[in-house]
C-alpha cells in the first residue's frame, strides 16, 4: 500500500492578523517610541538641532522591527496550522499496520517480517536481540526477499516472553558478511502524537516512530 502524504487544503486561518497580545505590545512600544522622540525634540540643543533625517531613520528602523514581529507571528500561526492539518490526516492511520525498522513488540502472535537482502548474498540469517542488546536467537532463512512470519519461538519451541525485541537481517556472500541491518517489521499504530512540531506514530508496545520512517502501510490483520 502506498503512503499518501496528508495535503494542506487551507491555510487561510493561519494567515491572519497578529494576535491581540502582539498588537497590544506593538502599540505600547510605538507610543513609548513617540514619547522618546518628543522628548528628544523638546530638549535638543537649539544651536545644534537634530537633523530631520535622523527622525526619519529612527521611524524606519522601528517600522522594520514592527514588521519583523508581525512576520514571526504569522509564521508561528502557519506552522501551527500545518501541524494540525497533518495530524488530522494521519489520524486515519490509527489501527493500520506500519512497516518500520523499529524494535517490535511481541505478545505471542507471529510478527510479519519483510527482509531486504543485498545482491550477491547466498546465506541469510535472522538474529533476535532483547532490549539490552543480548542475542537470543539466530536462525537461517531462505535466500529471498519474500515476507515471512517470525513465530517468537526459541530453538526448543518455547515462546519468548512478552516484550520488545530487535530483529536484524544478516546477509553473507562466499563466507563474508555483506550486511547486518534492522529487519522491516509490521506493527499496529495505536496513536498519532505531535512532539515539538514533529508527528510521531505510537506503535503497539509503545515505540514512537517518526512518520518519515514509515515505509509502508497495510490494513490491520
């Protein structure tokens, strides 16, 4: 299944005037600025009056600062609007299964694995590690990119405990290791979360994965 990136349909609400708080601050600052200019003109040396071009320059400088504050406010609103729109679209992913290379949660049910083997490999293995990095299992696989089910059974047939495991695909060619990469597995999406402007998907088991690391989606099994 192809991933469809949520599309922003409207940003009109983001492109609004600065908030009341921002406008109030700017108005207050402008009044203070005018009072300073008035005092400066009132107490200037009549023998060496301030050049009118200096007033113009100060007004122009204040205007630039005012515009920058308003621009920052607009950008902040726009960013917020994008984040809200993206979350709305991604909410439709909840309940689906995402394919990632993140550690996978095992609760006794088989886990779908999508191996990717490099060209020239003649031996493929699946290595299983616990959350502390200890290797628990290593089993030979067919030299194929066809998806398969990891049953979560040890070599003596005992099921692994419920928990999070890291699966790696190790490829060898002519006796030399060609690669050792995290296996791509499917896990159900339980939540979509915004974390400091970044959208994260929470997978079954609690793993948080950025949307950029989702390589495929499919209907929940």
